[in-house]
C-alpha cells in the first residue's frame, strides 16, 4: 500500500464529495494535506492508528470559508476517483487535464449509466 495513497474530501453532510481526488506517493504527503486543512494533533494521531489497523485513515478538516471555496473550485472538471487516477498514472497519463464543463457533464452521464 506504500505507493497507493489517495486523498478525497467529503462535505459536512457525510456524502457529497468536494474538491478533487489527489494522488500522493507517501503517507507524509497525505499528512501535509491534513495539516493544510487544520486537522488537530488528535485527529492526526487517530489517522495514523487507523492506517496501521485498516489501511484507511481520515481526519476532520477545519477549513475557512475561503479554503472550502478554493477546494470546491479546484474539484471542478476533475471527476476521477483515486482508482482511476492510479490507473492513469500507471499508464503514463497522469496528471490528466481538467475537463471542460461539457466534457465533465458527458463523463458523469456515462459513469452514472453504469
């Protein structure tokens, strides 16, 4: 699992994804994202314990309105999940270019039909 680190952001409703999925090459890169989001030291410790136990971690981020908005904007035109991004990277096609609004809508329609 050492090279398969991915980060994604879920809004306060517990369901809605905001921002892009990010690929990271190491646990330290994931922790930098958590620190950017003002995760507490307790959250970081719990994240590390969960990684050790289950291979999956997470933390609550304490974003300002501006940071949250920036994250949402960064996710526009970025429909891919961590699995898809990893496949793109393995194929030498990472990072992908952002999709236009029309391309993004078509991508989402094609994936919703599955």
